C-alpha cells in the first residue's frame, strides 16, 4: 500500500501522516464497528469501554511499533 502512495509518479505522502491516520482510525473509527447491539437490554457501557480500550492499546501499540520499525528500516536502506 505504501508503494502505491509513494511511487515514481511524484505522489508522496509523509510517513508521519500515514501514522496519524492509523492512530485516528484505531481510536475513533474502527471501535464503533464492533460495539454490541443494545436494543431492549440494559444500557451498560462496560462492553463498549472494553472494546474501545482494546483498540486503543492493541491498535496504538502495533501502529507505533510498525512506525518505528519502518523508520529504522528506511534509515538503514536509504543511508
């Protein structure tokens, strides 16, 4: 996907913007797809909190790790 965004056509998206996009997706967009249906039941927020925290911790940590590894790899390759 990154090769499609920064190929020889002159289109360049900085790594930091891709990183911010994935952090925003992990924190605000993706958890809402997994919220349970609460039609006619008790309106408890604990499942929603658990889903949101799981995306926050797992998604953010994996995004940060991937970003750091990508920066290290690109520094070693393009030295």
